[in-house]
């Protein structure tokens, strides 16, 4: 069975199938990379909870930054949020995001309880 969460005509924010939940790329507004990163992580927490999972079950994270010069600032927020002993496989790269307003986008795949 496939479950979809926060679905509209274009996409779902999360899709759960066979014990795994796949999150769409999460973006947030804010004046800084730190604020946007925290906003993304808050959204991730909420979506994982809706799907019956949590950040302790994250398998993989893919992070896109509009500017790799913001890597340390993003990591400061990430490192405070990610549970030690449960760190996922992770990649981070630079990419133009959907609008110039966005500085960070985070994509998550997690196991479900």
C-alpha cells in the first residue's frame, strides 16, 4: 500500500511505501541560512511524525545549498538537530534552487516504525 501526505495536483510532501518514507525537498523562508535550515528541519520532523517515523530513523539526507559558502552555517544547525548515534548517509551540493529566496533544500528518506 502507498500512503501520500500533504498531496496536491503537482506533488506529495511525503510518500510512504513498504516501511520507507520519502520526503519531497523541504524549503523554508528566513533571512539566513540558519533560519531556513531550522525551518526545513521543523517541517521534516512534522512530516516524519505524520508518516510514523522520526529523525532517529533517517536513512539518507540530500542537502542542496544555493551557495557552498553557507556550508558551515547550515552544518551548525544540522549538527544540533541530528541525533548522535543515528546520523544518516548524507550528501551536500550546490545548486540553483526554485527561487532566489531559497538558500537551502533538504530531501530525506527514512525508515518507518
